[in-house]
C-alpha cells in the first residue's frame, strides 16, 4: 500500500511541474530568484539578480568626506563689493586753516577833511589777526598814509582793533569782514583844530592763497569814520598786499 501511495505522489508532482512550466506566469514565478519577483516592465526594477559581489563592493567603498577647512582658501576668495556701501564723503576744501595771519601792503586813502576839502594820501597798512575758530577772530591794524597840504607834508595815522569774521571757500579763497575802533592822528597842524580824534573802520576783503602755500594775496576796502574839527568825516580806503598765515 505504501508503494502505491509513493507512486501516486510522484505522478502528482510530475503533473504539477508540467502544468507550471506550460503556464507563463507560473514558469516566471519559479524561475525568478529571491528579491527579484517583479519584472522590470511592471515596477521599474531590474529582473536580474544582484550578485553578492556588488554588496561587497559597496561595503568596501569608503564614504566621501568633505574637504578639510583651510583659512587660506577663505582669504583667497574674492568678496563682491557690498551694494549697501556708504556714499563717498566729499571734501569742500583741502587747504589747511591757520589761526594767525600777518598782513602788510599798499594803501590809498582819500581823507575828507571838511566839506569841500579833501586830500588823497598814499601809504601802507599792516595787521595781525588771530582766529579762535574757522569763522571768528580778533583783528588789530595800523595804517599810515602820507599827505601834502599847503606845501607841508603830513600823515594820517590810524590804529585800532575789533572783531573779524571770515568764510573759507574753495580753492583757498577766503572772504572776510571786520569792524575796528581806535585812535587817529592827522598832521600837519591846521587852523581847524585838534590833530587827534576817535576813528573807526568798517569794511572787508578777500584773500587768494598762492600755490597751496602759507602766502596769500589780499584785496580790500574800508570806510574810515573820524571826528575832526567838530565834523564827522567818512573817507574811503583801498588796499592790496600779501598775507602770511601761521
């Protein structure tokens, strides 16, 4: 009996194998190795089995490591200029400002002695100025011009001091104005009265610096007020000369 069952089982197994080989899907199921059951056309994976040597090669390949940090690489990398950079600073003037100024030059002075009588005089004037800051200073001046009256030579002298104000412009240009009050002396003696009187000056001028140096050329004009012979005189004065700044 046992032999009969053995023969029947062998026949049944042969029939199943024969049927599986005749059906395409069953044949592919038995022929596909482990992990490759799905065909390439159905799931996008390859139907070829992955050899064991591939796993060994992947395991033996060292992982890529990032390059070592180098400070030299950072310093050599050009940096793009920032678009948010501050606007450039513009300098109005590159000329140095000095506190002291000494001036000497030629002076023309027309002295109105009394109504209807005047004298044209020529001479010189000099001054020293000290500036406390860029716009305010103290001015001291002395002027002496020679005159001739009735065949006698004489002088008109003025000395005074007061405030001076200035404005420094481009290319070494300096504009200024002043008010001076002081003492005046007039010779020769006349029949009109005293030779000494109170006097003042109001005026201004401009200095033009010479070739970035401490020297400058000065042009200016004043109105000189005096009080001689019980009369107020208002006389014009013009001058030109050189300034040294220190």
